[in-house]
């Protein structure tokens, strides 16, 4: 999948990592990665990223150095993959849980590229029909994503994972909003048999 604006922002943040680089250095690295941008367009893009507080601009005569304000934020795919592995470990259950979580969250089949972003190595679930795949492709197309016709999509029906899904989403919400201090710690007061 390709989304021009998002990909360029992520590529620039990947190039910078924690180091600062000049416009020339960023331009050379972008060209090496296959992005052919005029230097003025790149300068404007970097300026916009600075205005949005994604990058800091530092004057080092005769050039400007761009530094990321903070490390690259994880996208939803990386977050789900990481959190599922933290809770369920590695293995088939976590692979199923990743796909189930994405299907439940997005309410559509999930493409192979999306699964790869989570770090999923073994595809589980079922490959969807051509019609289901086309509907999912249309949803992404409305958001500006281009999905190749050859890309497979998958779905999973696993009602037994519903409870774990609810717990996982609650944990992710608490983590993202840094609200762990609001959770009541429970103590078992009776013995259960």
C-alpha cells in the first residue's frame, strides 16, 4: 500500500532517526530511496513539518539542520502487534489475535501488507473472496491508499477471542492515554473453587 504524504513523512523521520541532518543530506538520502523531489519542495515540506512541531530547525551556518522532536510514533499496526505479543507471547494464538483485533477494529478484511506491519510472519485465518477483498480495497482507496490488485486479504471468525479482544483494547487505551493510575487494584477477598 502506498500513501504519498504519510510515506514521505515517515521516510523523512526514518532518515533523521535521532540525528540532525541538513537539507542536502536529507535530499541525497531520499534520492537513494527512490524519492525524486525538487529541493524547494523538500525545503517547504521540512518547513511544514517544523511548523507542525514534528521537526526542530537549528541554524548551523551555512545550512539548517533538521532534528526530530521525538522518536517516530508507532502506527496502529505496530502498536497492536507489540501489545498482542506482550500479552500472549509469540505463537499461533498471538498471530490469530493480531488478525482478529485488526478485523474487529477496522470491520473489514485485512491485507497482507497490513499484517506485515504488525510483524506477523505466519498468516492465519482465511483468504477472503474476491468480492470481500474488493470492498476492503474500496474502503482504503477512499482514504487515499493504493492497494495492488495482487495483494491478498484475510479474515478470521473466532468468537472465543472476543473476551481477550476486549481486554486487549482496554489495555491499549490505558497505555495510549497513560491512564494506568486510574485503574483500581483488586484484591481477592474470597476463595473461589
